[in-house]
């Protein structure tokens, strides 16, 4: 079982995860169903990144497939698992 992150994701860590996933801000916004402005604020450190977003990005990182539709499904699976906790 994977441990939950103990601290909030920083803007730099968010950008690193985004780069590792190979996704643009608009892709992340679409996958997480938030506005591009929200993603931009996270990237700039203007808005705290909610822990469920951190967990979702870590889950997506664990998925090897970079297809947007499959990433969306992986996110839904992740959120369903979080709901079960």
C-alpha cells in the first residue's frame, strides 16, 4: 500500500510532475475537470494545491499510458478508490 503524501505539493513539485506526465496545463485542467486558470495558479504558487489533486497526479504518474482518455479513466478510478477509503 502506498503512503499518502505528508505535505502539500509545491508549485515546483507540481511543475515537475506535470513535466513527468508530459502534459500541458490545458491537459491537466481537462483531466482534473478544473479551469486552465486554476492550473496556472497552482503552477505559479498562487493557490494551494488540494491534496486530492496531489494524489491524483501521483496516481496518474504511476500509469504508464499517456493517452488523455486513458488518463481521464485512470483519474476516475483513483477518485473512486479515494471515495472507498
